[in-house]
């Protein structure tokens, strides 16, 4: 994913604060919602042309990082880890203005503030969908700042009441160029 993509900034901030690959008790995380933001769609990706509001659903295993994502009627099954990070835990991330603007533009955002401290979890897998296109899909949780006391790997999984915002994302790249990049908020139950 290129460094100018919108979702890349969120992932970079979360990983830069304190990213660790962890494993633990396997859990299948299901997600559904709609495309809330399209950062890039150059027309060449697997899900190219899917408009804002398109239905998205899928699942990912938090230990193997295998999963599946469906947009409209197209489904992609993925594994890990060609370049995806698997499972990352972030402790004490301080939100900057760009990240706050992005998060606050999403439906259901609790209203983040510049300088606010949060914790986070990013779970992602990937697959080569063509000879040159790699698709990465996963989920990110923005958590209360006290969800993790440190970077201790034993702190995952997090308590459900620590979730401030739950997102899914899909990024497809052709080499270093994003060809498709979207995020959405988990639908409320």
C-alpha cells in the first residue's frame, strides 16, 4: 500500500506506536457493513467499481489470518502473510489531526480529538489475486487507552467494552501502487 493512501496513515500510526505480532487462542471474527470511504479505485482491482454503500461481509481468523471477504457478489479468500502483518497490537497511540479527521468522518465515530491516546488491534491477511496484484483485507479496532497496560502479548484479546470503533479494510496493490483502497465501519448488531 502506498504511503499516501488514506488507510495507510491509520495503519502506520498504529504500527509505529508499538506493533507486535502475536498469537493466542484462535477466534473467527466476522464482519459486515458497507463501504464508507473509497480512497482509491483505478478500475483494475477485484472489487473495482463498487460504489459507496456497497455491502461488505467476511471473516478472518485471528491466529492463522486466513479469511474471506465479499463485496457485492464477488468473494475473495485470503491467507497470510505475503506482506500483511497478521496480528498487531498497539499500546498508547496518540492521534494526529489527519487521523482524527479520517476517524471522525466515519459513521458511528465516538468523536476523537487531536492528541487523544488510544490502543489498537489490527488483524490482516493477504493473497495474490493476479500475477502482480496483492489484495490485503482485515479488521482494525480502535480501543480505549487503558485496553492494554503495555505491549505484553498476553493482553490480547481485548475486552469487547474497550472498543471505540471497529473497522474493516480492503487494499489491493499493483507493486507499490494502490489500485483499490476502502474502509468501512462494522454494522451494529
